[in-house]
């Protein structure tokens, strides 16, 4: 549809074109504004009837109405009253009726030469607009309009409460002739001054002591592992993990800022983060055993024993074995051999508990072998359970707590009914009970 904002050289519409001619200029200008064409015969600009020249200028149920410099699409029931075609395009005017003696121009026009020109009632203060209204001059008349933000009720302009129309995303504050938008805490106005966008408090110095997480409209403070969030929601307090459980560490728990650590007693080393393992001083060379001594590792420490452990009438035949020679008369009532062994157990073991297996190294053919505790400290704490003819098990009968040491003689007696022969051998077992249950 062709734009209708063209200056018509007749009344009814004021348009911005400025190419209309005065009679004195007709010989030098032959161009017309949009909606007009040059008439060679009359030497004037003539209106173009777009309703005839444009095919289907209006669609649907709309009817085309031609007017000077353009056309309108209006409902078919509408009617338009047009003024006579102007004689020039110098300014909006209407023909002067010669039969009107005292007022030759219509209301809203004044005579100027042979034509009628529009009166600007707003400029001449010839209007009746209220103080709250604005006067807008139009062709042949004027209108009273309300400023932006006001609506006309009767003859007065009343402030429009824009907040009723929910122009703001969050809060709306109505002011005379306008309004402003406000956002809830945690949001700020967007560039359109109506929408609200989230504020990233973490980038704006949120008072979190350790970690800050931005969320929609707010933020959250979080603490590192080993800390609890304080009642104020910002500070972080150390967690005493050691007070929560006695099973965190095998031996002792030490609380530290944000964490805890486990320590082991002397003679042990930490394995992983919580378990304690005995240090074998005999292998690491950290023992204090001198010359002529043998290092024996036990739970939580070590023992230094003499290399020669045989007492008369026994003589040493190997590092751990002593025998009583048959040529010595005092050996007749003594075990033929004594073998020294060492072992270590932890405190507070569940009982009964198998701790050491005795195994015969040589057996006489056809002999019957029996096992017993020949002597030892606190014999009630142990007993022998024979497994078969050549082996037996030493069993701990009572729960014991270290540090403590037992020396137990475990005797195997061999009887041969065929040759009427009996002999015995002793395993002298030193049992060291460690100070801890690990």
C-alpha cells in the first residue's frame, strides 16, 4: 500500500512534501510528489487514482477509497467526503465560494488571496484544551491529546497506572505519567529496564569464607572437606573427626584443621592412612644387638638373645639346637635334644587360639609319639592338642595382654614297644605378647 504521508494541496490532511507549485512557478517546475502526476494541458499536478491504477489495491473485505496523494482501504460500509481538486500545490487550501459575502472559507480556514489556508488554532491559542492536555493542530481543526502516560477520561487527562498491565517482571512502581521497575534481592534490572537478571554474588564479593556457589536469585556458601558451615551461613568451622568415631585410626587419631591423621606407637609404622604395622628392626638394622647376640623381632620391638643358648650338660650343634650326649651319665634322664624357637603374638586375641604347630622331624619306625607341656610359665594359659602321631598344636587358652613373655618347653616322647626304647626331645618356645592388639 502506498504511503499516505504526502502533502496534499487541498484541505483535510497535512503532509510533508514541498514540491507543490505556485502559479508563478508553473513554467519552471514539472515534477510532482508521490501520488500526483504532471498534467501537460493544465500545467498542474494531478492526483493519481490508485484504486484504478493498482490492481487489487485492497484485499479481502476492504474497499479502496482514492484521495489526493494516496488512497485508503476501509470497510465497504465506510464513506469518504473529499474536497474539490486543488488548483495548485503551494499549501492546503479550499476554493473560495463567491456567494458567501462575509465568511468565504470553511471553519478552520482563513482566506489568503483566492484560496483558504488552514488556521493553527494551537499557536493562536484558539483551542479549548485543558491544561493537562496537549493541543495538536490538524488540517481545518485541532485535537486535544493527553501526554504519554496519561489517558483521557471525560475532558481531563488521568495518569495511567502501568503497573496494572504487568510491564515489570518483579515489582512495579507507578509514578505520574510513567512507571519504574524494581527487582527482588539477588537480581538487577536488564537493559530494557523491565526484566530482571540474576546477580552473580560470588563475583561481587559474597562473604563466603571458603567456597561460593551462585544460584538463581541468591548464592550458597560451602566449606571444604573437613569443615562444617557455621550458623551464619558464611563461616566454616573445623570438624573434629576424632570425636566422632574411635575406629578411624587403629591406634591414635590426631585432629588437624580440616582433616585428621593417624599415628602409631613406637615400633610400628603407618600403613595407608589408619593401620599400624610392626617394624622389623632385625631386617632394617635398627636393632641394638651386639656381638654374640641374635636379633629376634617381636610385635612393637625386638629381643637380643645369646647365640650360645645351650646349658650344661647340653652342647650346641647348630644355631638353635642343643643335644645331651649319651656318654654323659646325667643325660640319661634328660630329653635328648632341645630346639629353641621364638614367636610373637598380639594382645587380646580371641580364645581358644591356635598359635604354634609342633612337627616331629624324625620318627623311629613303629614308635608312638605323644606331646605335652613339660614345663613353662603360667601353664594354665596354654594347652596341647595332638593332631596325629607326628604333630600337635599349642593352643592359647586365655586372653592375655602384653607386654609379656612366656617360655614353654613342649616335649615329644617317642616309645617303641618293639625294642623297648623310649626317647624325648624338647622344643623350647619363647612367646612374646605385644603391647597392642595389632
